[in-house]
C-alpha cells in the first residue's frame, strides 16, 4: 500500500520547549491512523505542522510521495489536507453558513460572498451528515459546544479532503454523537480518504482505527496495527511508566456522608432545566449524567450564578441563598466554584500567566495599599501548583503555552487557592490524556476525602461509576433517577439516560 504521509526527522521547538524531537513515521494511504500520546507529547504539534500552521525547525514531510513545504494553510489545502481542530477555528460571531464557506466562499463582482448560490449545497451537505436540524443562519456562538464541534468536522469534510486530520474530535462529543462521527469516518475511509485521528479514548481507537503511532515527550515510540497491541501495552508506551489503579479507592461508604453543604429544591431556569432537587454533602462526589441538552449544563450555571433561575431555591449549609452572579458564588461564606466545559475560553485567560489566572479571584488577599504583594502571591500560588502537580514555570509563563491537561489543573488550582468548599466540575477530563486523568482522579478523591464536596458531570460513564458516590441522571430537564453506590453500573446509568421506563420516574 502507498504512503499518504511520511514524517522525516521532524523537530519543532517553541522557545526552550521541544514539542517534537526527531520524529519519523509513516501513515498508509486510505488508513484510519490514530496518533496517541499524553498532552504535550507532540501530537497536536504534528497536526499543526501538517495543517500549515508552522514549519518544522528540522526535517520535513512527504505527502503522497512528494516532499512538501507546508508554509501556510492554503498550501496544505492545495495538497488535499484538511483539519478539524479540538479548539474550534470558527468565527463565533458569524453564522453557520458563513463559517462553512470560509475562506473559500464564491465572491461576486463587488466582493460580496454569493451566499444564495452555495446555500443549497451547504444545506444538502449538512443534511447528508445528519445535521439538517442546525440553522444555517444561527451564529456559531449560539450553538452548544458539541454542535460547534460537529460544524468544525462538517466544514473540513465539505472541502473534500484526501487527508483529514481530526484533532481530538470526540472531546466535546458523547454517546450518539461519537457514533455519528464513527459513521462519517467509516464512510470517508471507504471512499479512500486517509484519516489521522487523535484521541485519548482507547475504545474509540479500537473502534475506528486500523493503525496507530505513539509519541512520548515529542519522540516517536512505536507505529503498528492497533490489533497487535493490548491496552496495557499501549498505556505503558503512552505514559512511559506504570499507572496506579485507574480510579482511586472510594472511601466515602465507610465514612458516611458529612453535613449538607449545597442543596436545590425545585430549581428551574428559562433554559433546559425544568426541575432539579438534590443535596450535596461534605466529603461527597455527586455524579451528574445525561445526554446532551437534558438540563445538566443549566444546573451547573445556575449554581454558579451564570443562569437566571425562574423558580426553586438553592441552600448553602441549610440556609437559602441568592446566587445571582459568580461573585456571589465564590464569596467566602458560600464558597462555590466552577470548572466549566471549555477551559480555554471560559476558565482561563490564555495570555496571562498561570499565577495571574490562579490568584485573580482572591487578588484582594494580596493587596497592600494600592500595590500587590507579588512575593506573597507567588508563594501562595506555588503551593497549589504543587498540589495539582503543575510545573512552577506556570508562575511566569502564559497558560497558552501549556498542554490541555496542565491548563485544566491550573483552572482547578485557582479554586483550591480560593479555598472553595464546593467544586462544580463540568466534564473536567475532556480532551485530557490518560496520565493526567489519573492525576485528576486522585486530586478529586483527595479533595473529597478532606471534606470538600464535588458536583461532577462527565460524558464518560465509567468515570461516574468509579468516582461518584452516587449519580443523578437528568432526562428532559429533570432528575429522572438517583443511583446509589451499591447500584452504580454503566448499564443502569445508560438506561436512565435513554429514558427507560423502568428507570425513569414520572414527571414531577
């Protein structure tokens, strides 16, 4: 079989950080090839270089046997390479239609895009991908994150690539949406398209991919057929060390629940949350499950003062509270914090250092008159960086320079410094490698065992089964089922998520 992509001794450094270090491997034409490794292993750098978003410092690429210099995205496109990025490249204030046409929309004599000419083609394309329900005239910013990810993928497919690079495409998808992507990958592979698939989920790699390459610390570790490697062997090559048990031991059953910290009674918003009733206790990880759009996002936003409630109440320590803004939530007497769905745009300022991001919610703590005591600030932030195992260079380095996993740990460190009593974690392991997931799991369990309380939503059901003390399943905007520790299983959660009549109770 011919070679679609040949990577020859590629090296790429960003300042003192070597992202890719003398990597060489090949990807067969027409294959679905997984690119695996921890965050910071060099996967996304390879994808960016192939996409024309930078040139290697040494080495180079051959595409279908031709040595190429991919100096910009248009050159990459001319060689048949298209990319769907994890961090979406759409212009949020433009419509779906305009984003689908960028940057190649047909232009009329006066320089205006001829939308009417191509609108039927775009509509037919989305319909063929099962996305006919998305309004072409909606601003991308009005779409939920999974829909934005689908548009990112649909745009790349619309350009009829010979090589399709999928950079963690399922990090914002779950359940049926992942199946949707699997069908698209199978269809394109049958048409001869070469697909490079980055994912941290081995189950998806086994379902979608023929072959794989593993990178670690920017270096090539192995390339081969997916079927030739056991999961344990793959994980060992990815992290370069033996992992402890994937999930930490649950101790809450023996300890018993602590005092009630946060409670909701008949809570509803003007969005998708119709009614939520729950109690969260000290030392507890309360899991939240549900298909996309079942009200769980509104619940988290309402608890953090980011979604207006239309009825119901919230209580902290058994006393009703009004949480109108995030500033209300993070007050010391309430102590609620949120790690949101999209860390890059909602949790962190990418152009500020890790220290500035972490200290911002409690910056008054370090104010001395009109000045900030930077030495005290740095010392306090360094302590929480040690807790979450982030390199101390984050004290002075912009967070944009860090991998997704380290950015997520910085987002959590912010609330540890604020001494929050309740952590609202919304899909916190999205797009994070297996090693960093393991670290976050241990961090969550240690926080709960120390008396903290966690409200935890995940699109990965095994995380809920093995991390949560109990799980509330949302269906049609309501709490449809509560599954206790003794009954937790993937099957029980899935059945409730899908509205099984023997699990889902009557509407309140």
